[in-house]
């Protein structure tokens, strides 16, 4: 790999200067404060909130408001809104702006049925003109820069990422992130890098962020090289591996591949993450949510199937520490 020159190491999105390494994707029920903090600690160039319902914000839903909280340690940070009505999205953006995010992102990519059934998420890929109107409504309602996350299209038969990206650009979006799979593909198959390249070529005035299958430093470098994108976004590969951001950054700076952390280090990172999660949400809720994170950290280890079973029963920090002790003894 050719190590990037210093003047190529940054990209500016809406006045926000970001390291040109990798950013964390928005992930519902995953990318909470604790997870974002871990990813920032290991070098994520920016993080994004879990998606937040525009109507939930407008109707005063307490959980929606909590999802908008931005801490100084997480910056640069974007909050992501989902909805399908320009007026509600504009009002929600005004409320979100009170929390002073660096960017506001519009979700046009979530494939989950309960989101799509409301006309939001990836359902918006059926109507690029509506995407444009939503962008314009938020741009008119707040001074916070607006970005848009799209998919390749609704289906392979209706692939229209370029059209959606151009609609967003023409109505004031300051960056486009694209998950290079269709809604119908969900997370199966491979991300289509040609789609990202076409979007980059079509919207030359704003940065394009590539997303999909970035599970290593080499994969990140490949996406940059083959698509010409301005930034890459890591999603599922960061689950149980927040250090992937450190690996990507190190590779870009030096051309060297960092190994996976040693077992003791992995367990210490996992413990830091789960302890922060419990601190944020209390032991009862925190440990319920810790179950999936712990299973991700322990994936691929000797006796992983047994650990996964135990992870599903974790209820207290004492349970968690007992599991760590068992893992150390087994490995």
C-alpha cells in the first residue's frame, strides 16, 4: 500500500474536519454512548448516534431525547434522524440542534420492516425527490450541516443510488454515505464497490463515504482505492472489535498490519466497555444489553459456543466477571 501524504489525510464535511481513516456507522441498538466511546478511544474519526425517530422527538418521547445526547469526548459526532415527512424531519432537526451535534444525518438506508413500513429508512430510496425535499427542509430549519445515508437502491431491479445522491446534493446535503447493498439484500452478499464509484463520480461537489464489508485495514484501503471515495464507514465489523479503527489508522500511516490484541487485552477492553455500559444504564438494563456485546467479543475463541450460551444469561457484573475468569482458565 502507498501511505497517504499528509495533505490527503483529512476530509472536511460541512466545516467539520475529519481524519481520512474510518468513521463509525450508525447502528440501532448497538451504537450507544458506551460503544461510541470505545470506538473513539481506538481511533474512529467520527461516530454517529443510533437512529432517532423524528416523530418520537416531536412528540416528546423521553428515549428519543436521550439518544440525541452528545458528549464532548465523542466529537466529532453526528445524530441520525429517521422519518418520511419533511415537516416532522425539520422540527426534529431543530430539537436535535439543541444538543449541538456536529452533523445531522438522514437515514435513507435502514431495511428493518418497522421502519420501512412507515415510509422511512430504505423506503425513501423509492422516492429520490422526497429525499431531496427532506434534506431541504432540514437545511432551512437549522444551521447544522446535513448528511444523508443511502443504500444501493430498494432492489437490484430499481438500483438508483446515483439518482438519490444527486437529489440530496442538489438540495444542500454536505456529504453522502452509501451502503453498497440494496434493501432486499439486507446484509447478505457483497457490497458493490462499483456503485460507490458511480456515486462519487456523480456528486463531485461533496464528499462520498463508502460503507459495506469493511472488516479490516486492507478492506478499507481497497475501498478507497477502487471507488475514489473520500471516507469509509465501519459498521458490524466494529462489534466486539472496536480496535479495528486503530488497525485501519495504523495501516494508513505506516503500511503495517497490526495484529489482533492478545487475549488479556481483549478481555480488558471488553471489561472497560461493559463497565461503561452499566455505568450509563444501570446494572439491570446494562447487563441485558451487554449480552450481545460480550458474545461478539468472545466470537471465534475456544469454547465460543459455550460462552455464547453463558452470555445469554448474564444479569450482573458478578456474572460477567465470572465469565472472564472462565475464559482465562480455558484459554
